């Protein structure tokens, strides 16, 4: 492997390029016509335009991306996250074009890409799941009856969904069919698949995910958990590791579940297994497996002293990861990440525009993964996340102090961001104590979101 094409944009493209440079590998950036001024293009060894602004015509354009790999003689491809990262057919096409796909085998992607099927596989691996009602297998009357048996509220989810999209909470029988039609429509528009399912809504959950690493030699490792409980409309805002509520026994339990599932599907890369943790019953329930690098991977890197992108590349090269994970399997300290979005913190509406001034935070234990700069124009065509501020400390208390210091240093002028929202969260007694659930924002800061 000598040259890697990064089939993505923004901060994750830059993140991958940095590891490539440290490993002595060349990098190729791809970009849409409007993305040429982006920092990920400026930093790469080479760059190729793959289409117009619309993601469907550029970052989701498989023939154009593979052609870019061919004309630059890239022998490997890293999909980043989002876009084509969990597209099994794309992974297969890379192999057909003699390009190494830096991610898991297509079969594992396919098995975990369907939430209904992945839950059945989890059960086979003795991983607990919430009871699932497949909407297409039931008449409207049967579905209403079964939801009453589960007891309301229930949650409707898109089977092919991800990133918090295609989900809706239903409080009563009267709302069920209308909500079902809405989620089906959203799922069809976003994922090209209107298959949905219904499950019991857990009232007081945490969102816990486990970082797994595997190779092609049958080695499986768990690099602890991340707590992603602070969310807005099922979109993560703050992630931390380790979770402030898990005992060592619970940590071992959930990590064992994650490894069991990874083995069951023959996983052979870096990935994340996500769980709901019912704080009242003290039980974990499998939600989904993300067969890619996660936005929040830096908190794990801080705590375990690893480079997860490097491990992805080594696994794709066929390396035995036992040779590279000898001393890095013990978590130390605490890490916290805040996602900085170009959006109004009150309405959550995107706020594209020109960045008049940008100052990145720094100092001990502070990392900023970003792609903006003074004079850069944030585009309206893509995700609103423009930066991630990640901090590391000896413990959670030091982490909270350090994050507030880092956010005070962060300056983004010219566009509205959600930076101020994080001070409200970090200073709230419930967050400081660690006693909160996924409804933190609705309960404490935005009752109107309930």
C-alpha cells in the first residue's frame, strides 16, 4: 500500500491524511466543484474533482470516485464516515478495481447494515436486544395491538437508518399510523429503503458504544466504551470515555457483548457496537453496529494512546494486530469531545456562510479536528459539523475544566455556532454529577423539544 485515496471531505479527510503522512503513505483528496477551497484539498498530496456540489453527484458518485483512484494510481481507499463508508457494494467494487478498501469485508457491512437482520444476528451471538416488531409483517390492526402489548411510548426506526435519522417516538395509539407513514417516507428519501420496525421506548437510557478492533487473523480487541448520551434529536453532541455510570463489572459485560457480535459476523477492521443501557433495570440492549470509524473516535485514542486510523490501515494490509496492540489495551484518564456545528443553538438551523475569523484552541490535553480557516466559506450542501474539540485529563473533573477552557479559547466569527450551548451543558448540575439520560436537553435546557 503506497497511496490512499480518501473518499470523503472535511475534518475526517484531514484526519486520515495525517496518519497517511506519518506512515509514509501518499494521500489523494477528492472534492466537489464547490469544495475546492476546503482545507482537506489543500493538505493532500494530490486532489481530484469528482462532480458538482450535490453529494449524489460527487461524494456518493461511485464511478467517479473509482475513476479518481485509477487516474492517480491509488492502490487503497479510505471511506471515512458517512457517504459510502457503510456501502457493501462500494467495498466490493473497490476489490474489482484492485483497490484495497480500508474497512471491513463487504459481508460484515451487509449483515450489520440492516437493523432488523443485525438484531437477529445479535441474538444468535447471545447479545440482548429489545423486542422488535417488523411493520411490513403486520397489518395495521396487528401493529396497533402489538404496540399496546409493548406499552407506549414506542420508537419507530428505519431499518437502513443511521446518524439519528429515520426515528420517531410515539406516545399513543392515535399517533402510531401517522408516525409510521412519516418515518417510512423519511427512510425512503434518506436511505432508499422504507423498511421500518418498532421497539419499546426505554424511558431512562444511556447511549453506550464499544470500540472494537479486529484483523484478518482472528484477533479481536475491545478498546473500552464511549458514553454518547447527550444528544439532540438522536444526534450526538458530547461523547466521553469512560462512561461516568458504568462499574468495572458492567464495562466488562458490555465489551464482551461487543466482541461476541464482532466474532459472529467475522469482523476484520475497526468498528463500533452501540447499546442502549437501561439505567433503571441495569441492562444493555444492542442497537446497531457501525462498520466504520466514528466521529467520536478521538476520545478513545486519547484514553488508550492509539491511532485508530493507523490500525484500520494495518488491518486492511493484512497485518497481525497482536504485534501492534501489546501495551495499549488499558484505558488511562478521561476524555471528552464536543461537536461544533455551524447552526443556531436555539433553533438548530444550519448557519452556512463565511468565517471572518477562526482561532483554534490549544494547550495541554487539547485537540481540535477541523477543516475551516479564516476566510473559508461554510457550504450549505453538507453536514453542519465544522470542528470537534477533544480534551484529555487525569479524571472527569479535570476534563470538564479543560473543555471549558478550550471552548473559551475557540473563536469562530462570521457564522453562528452551537459553542455557547456547551457551556450550558457543562455547567449543569446533572451533567456534572453524571446523572442524566438521552433526554438531557429536553428535560433541562429545551423543554419544547419533548
